[in-house]
C-alpha cells in the first residue's frame, strides 16, 4: 500500500437530512472534517416550504420543497448570509 492511497477521496462532501412525511428527522455530513450534525431544524416562516438546519458548528443550511409524504434523504445547501447593515 502506498502513501498516495491515503489521499484518495471516497465521495463528495455533503450535509444531508432525512425527512419523513415532511418532518425533519436527523441530519449529518459525509466526507467532511470536522463532521457536522444537526443542532436544530425548522421551517422558515418567510419562505414557504423551506427547511433551515443549524449545524453543530453554527453554520446554517437549507432545502426547499421537501416531500410531504414518505422518507427521503436530501442534500442541504449553505444558507446565503444576509448582508450586514451598510452593505448593499
């Protein structure tokens, strides 16, 4: 076994959430270091159908239009940061 085997990437870094019947169950990351876990999850009242997940490191992620029935694993996307006052 060579040292180059240690550098092999086994998959794409993702942060995903399992939803069941439209409700968040659990989120976790794959191939990310340090790993992310779900601290909280809730629906965004200003964007219908958007689920926002806060990770253990404080970062915020989202997914739109989650299925209302059945189970699905969905890839989350980083929530764009809001401009601070004075930026536009």
